[in-house]
C-alpha cells in the first residue's frame, strides 16, 4: 500500500494502524498497567522539559518517522514548534523523542 492510500484510509478509519514500508499493522489496546506506565513517564518528561520549550504528548499523536513509518508511539516529545505533514495537523514530522512502552 502506498503512503497516500494509508493516509486516506487511516484518516477515515475507526481504529488506528501503523504503517511501515507499504504494510499496515493493526494496533492492539493497552492494559491498565501499560496506561499507568505511559501516564507516569509522560508526567515526568513534561515536568523535566517544560522549561526547554518542549511538548510531551501521548497515545493519540500520529508521527511520521520517515517516508516508510507512520506510528502512534505511546509518548512523543517535540521541542520548539511542531511541524506537520500537511495542513490537517494530525501527523507530527519533527519529534525529538518517541517512546513505546512494551508490556
């Protein structure tokens, strides 16, 4: 599947999927423990990076890491102004840190 096809389908989809090199992968739901870990790390990063003009977001932010990977990491950090793929502002292209909590 092309990037364009993925984005068209994903933006209309009810459930989220990751994209890597032409393949689409359905995302599974997280557990209570997983959510607690994400929330705790998010809070710590937010407190530590606030004075550096960095924003911390979790879960619902889609990130384009390259032309081959679109993903929804558990935590995304962007310093300075976020840059987006297009005017829909739903895909961040300039993360400085992405974190995936494995559970």
